[in-house]
């Protein structure tokens, strides 16, 4: 139905799936757009600078009209060029031959067109039948059985797309010419190592292949045929045609049955080729080459999945489900509850994570928009004579030989949030309901930070750029202008350093409350002093940060939580007419604990980690965090999580450390005996906070930026344990365990050490989970909002004492030396422009000095060697 409504889908591009309906100024790859007859729409496809070069295509994707429009011929080629120097010369210099292969079953098209009352193609089959012409038509670049002329002993790059609604091709060469096929890429992603010797190319609806192709002759010229299956269709000789130039093709029964494994293969001649004598007397040998990869395509076979699921494709029921969730997207089902945009996702994923899926792809080609996926497991070691191997990447996958077996794949939800469409690429099945949606949530631009640990050569910026990969940013979808100006100024360049409210002082540590001591009290106030800036902020127990909680596996952390914020500051969202509101309503979230998310509303006697609780001003609530006795020891934190007030309260300072202690004897003595240094690092952009506070009419922080600016103080403040650039004093040749939390609303840190001290960093755990094997040698600690790291830290001096700086990025902000301060101890901080843009990959990194340290001579004359250890789990 709705055969004259349309939109545009870029099949294979790694770009945003959002559009104007999501607040962008133009549509990206939003297939939920409806463009009515006679209407126009602006599309803007922002290709990330790190996007891999590859072969893709485009076609309409209006649900219920996709097969008719795309199957009728509305489709085209889309190529992302390789960056200069990306491939060796032998590959880069190959002449390209694009083969846009399209299949058109006129019988199926006429049936769909008449059902849709489309006006177009309603007589397609009838007209062909009356003229004695084939009704199942295969075209190459719009031509039937064309001839390609090439030179012998010369490599050509075939960019092949199978723009088909149904059926599949199994391509090989036959004839006098002796030809070689070497696979370079599938679905726009290069193989791990190229080239790969193959004899057959497997194409199913939506698939692409880049193939190095070369032929030679015994006697020139010679010829050959690119054919599918056994060659010509049953009962016809290869390439047989009528006087009008028609050619017999395998006619599929009408109406088409749901294909089973092996069904739907076309046995047909696709293209002829003539080979002339060229200038080369022998075919050059292609060197084996391993292409560098952008980090969104890092090898995930060794990656630990953040979530797992089963994607089931049921052809009979026309459904796609995720872990059993999902209904058929028939017109009646979709419109019974609203529109396509209202359709509930079958799964919700987090951006910047890795997911593992088990899928059955023997009968139906699975296509996932936005993010490609990597094969990580198959029932057999290979299929198709090596065409399908573990480690290969696809965005559309069908392995007929796998039959009823399942394939395991992994994918990165890289950078882009929003709705991601998943469907069968037999497009008539998709239109009939075999489609569904996944929702990717989180902060736009978030990337999978462990990619470099899987592939230390992967890149996040333009290939060949001299920039550090993690200092780069990807294009984000075109944002629409902010409708409301901010009340405070927006300097994009920080003024000269001015006196700081705090000179450097010795690092202090927060008060500790132990779960084993019984129920504790905790209150949220709006009167916590913000360093010495002269205004108050949000804080627990009147401090920034709040107290540290320590709990052992098997213990219960019981907290009587009191909301001491003022009711007058609790302005509703209807009044503020914005996304920041209810600034005096709160709750409590334990970031990282593996505990229940239920609460009193679910029938419990006390709340666990239920972030849907609303604690009104003046009210109290009992929290009981029951830590499983098998819980891994680790570093976590806590903060409010009332939706629409989270950033304001937590970003203002209401946060604290939460440590689950290791059981006695869990770690070897060398680790267990390390002295702990907790570094609760919090970032506070006063410009952003003031904007949110004024929008929410919060009463607190509404003058934060104005007060800082009037006093000539930095507006972008980084604190360690509530202190600005404190000094940590340690002994040389001694291991310390740094428990680090980045309690930030925005921006990120890329920490390393500089100075006279020679320091070593060894990673033990991330986000409260020990590495598979500890320690791991590192030189940089990557912290983004919410992240934690446990690091073994040791320094030594040539001459004692010595000193150093823990810094982010290049150290101090642009124009200031590391740790540069005025006589009063001020320090320059990088001032981010206001209002902040949605961060993209690499965006928002603070270049700043975080902490100073002094190294004294200790009792050890050398640094102990840390044994390699594999923690039990």
C-alpha cells in the first residue's frame, strides 16, 4: 500500500538514522520519513571522517512500498572512496568496473502493484507474457546480458551490488577465458587480509562484493560468461535469446512461497566478457595486505560483549524477534497503536557498547541498518569454499549452506543513537511485516573505548591524520539551531589566567561510611559550598563530593535518604516548558552495582537501585542495597538520577564514591597490600550548569557562571576529591592502587603523567570489573562521564624528591604550560564554548592538569615486580 509515498535509505553507510523528526535540520538515514507525492525533503548524509571506503547502494524504504519501488528499479550505487594511500599501489591502481545487478520478477511486481493499486507496474507481467518476453529479468547496469571488454593479464576491481528483492546469485566464470577471482571486501568492509582466493561469489538481496578479477587466453581474443548456478535456466542454452534480444530466466512460481534454505537461486547467465591482448605478458602477483581499520570495525572476536541476544527470522509468521520480543510489523499492527515512529523497539541497546547476537541466516538475508556486524562463530569453519569465514564483516547476511544452523555475530553500537531498523532483505517479506526496530540510547557520539585494546592500530580520525586518534571527532548529524539563547555569555576562548580560589593543597579524602556499621543517614542539600567560589551547589551531607560508602559482598548497605531541597525550587516541566525541570525532586542511583533495579513500587520493603522513584522535597526514603555474596569487588559511585534533574544535581556536585571490597585472599599479597588512593574526579561546567539551572528555575546554581565571571575565576572546574589541583605525596618504588571515578556530566579525560618523576601505570580494572589478566601495561587512562579505572601506580626519581603532574591531553589548556598558575595558585582550564554541542567521538576532551604529585624517597630501593594474575570470576 501507499505505493506513492517514499523516502531514501543508504544501504550500508555507517551514519545516523535520525532526521528532521528528531530535531535535525535535514534527514540522515531515517527510513521512518514519509515523503508524500509531490513533496520534497532535504537529506544530509554526514560521512564520518574515519568511515571505511566501500561499495554501498541506495533505494526507497517506505514500509509496505519498499519491494515495489526498489524491486521496480528505484535504486543506485553509492561508493565511499578509499583515502589516498590506504591501499597498496597494485590495488589502488586497478581500473574499476561497477556491476549494479538488479533482479526484477515482473510476476511478483505486478501482483504487488495490483494489490497496492499502484498505477505503475500493474500490467508488467501481462505485457511481457503477451510479447513472449521473459518475466524474470536480470539487469547489469540496466542492461540485459551486456558484454564487458577487458585486457588480458590485467587486474580489475569489480564493485558488485545485488539490488534485488528476492532470489540469490552464485556467480562463477565459464568459457575459453581462464579467469581468477580474488575477494577484497564484502558489504563495503575489507576482509581482515586481502586478497582471498575464491571461485564463487555469493550474492543475495542487498549484498555487495568487491572482487579483483583477471583473465588470460590461450589464443587472443577469448571470451567467457559470468553465470549463476549451473549456467542458463533449465531448458535454455547459456545466453539463448529471442530475435528481440530477450533471454530466458528461471521463472519463479507466483505467488512466491517463503524461501527455504537453498530456494530462490537464479540459474542464469549474468554478463558476457571479451578478453583482448593487453600490454602485460603475465598477470601481476597481488601482495597479501592487511588493511588498517577504523575503530568501529576493530576485530571483536576477543571482545567481551556488553549484552547478548537471539535474533529470530520467522518467514512463515513474517516476524523478526529479539529474545522472543517483537510482533510482525503489518500495517494493521503498526497503525493500531499509532505510526511507525510509535512502534515499540524489540530491544534497547546502549551506544558505545558491543553486543553479541545469535542469528539464523540460512533462509532469510538479515539486514541491520547503521552498524555492520562481524561473524564470530559458525557451525562450520567456512562456507562457500572460503567465501564466508569467521571474522568477516557484513550488514546483510545469508549463508544458504548453514541451513538451520545459527551464526554468532558481534556489533559495535558506535557513535549514533536512535532507532535502527532490522529486517529481512527479501523486501516483499519486509513489507509484509518481517521488520522490527532496535533503539540505541545514550549520549550521541559515545564510542566503544576498548577498541584500541583489541586493535592498537585502529583509527578514530581521518586515515593518515597526524592527530592522535582519540583526539578526533566524527561528524555528527546536522543539528538544528538552539531555539533559545542562553542568559550567560559564551566565550569560546578562555581569558588569561586569573587568581584561583584555592592554592594547591595536599590531597584529602572523603569521610567513609561502612555498610557493616548498620543503617546510615544521607541527605541531599542545595547549600553545599562550591569550593571557595562564593555560591552554593547540590551536595550530599553538605559536601562535594559526598561520603564514601564501603560494602562487602553479601552485606546490605541501608541508607535513610532525606531530600532537604526546597519545595519552592521544584518547578514542574509544564511550567519550565523545557527538558530541565523538577530540580528539587530526587532519588539515588548506585552506578555500577550488580543489584536489583526494583523498589517499593514493585512490592519491596525498601528501594534498591530504582531510578524511577520520585522523592519530593522534604521527603525521605529507605534504600536497601543487597550486595550479592558473589559480587565482584570494585570501584563504583552514586548520584541522583531523577530524569530531567540528573545533570543539574549530579553535575552540581551531588555524587560520591562506593567501593565493594575484595574478599580476603581474592588478590595476591602484592595487590592486596597496596595502599589505596581514591581520586574522585568531578567536572563542573558552570556555564552549562547555570543554563540548566535557570531553565529549571532551580534556585541553586542560577548565578554560578555569572559569579565566577565577575570574580575572574575559571568557569570550567575540575576537582579531585573536591579540591582544585591538589598534590598527592607518595613514596618512590612503591605501588599504590588508584581508585579513579570520573563523575562528570560531559567531556572526557585522557590521563598520563609528565614531569621529573618516572612513573608506571598498570591497569587492574575498569568500571569495577577486573581485567581477564592483571596487570595490563598502559601509558594513558581514558575516562569519560561515569567511567572508573583501578590503576597500579608507581614512580621513581633520579634525585629525590621529584615531582610530576597527572594531566589530560596535551597537559594544560592551549597557551598555558602544564600546571601554570599565578602567585595565588590559579590554573588555566580549557573553557568549552556554550551551549555545548552534542559530543561526537573524540569531542569534549579536557586538556588540563588534574593533580600534582611529589615523590619522596621510600624504604624500597627498587620497585617490586607485580606478578601476572588471572582473577577468578
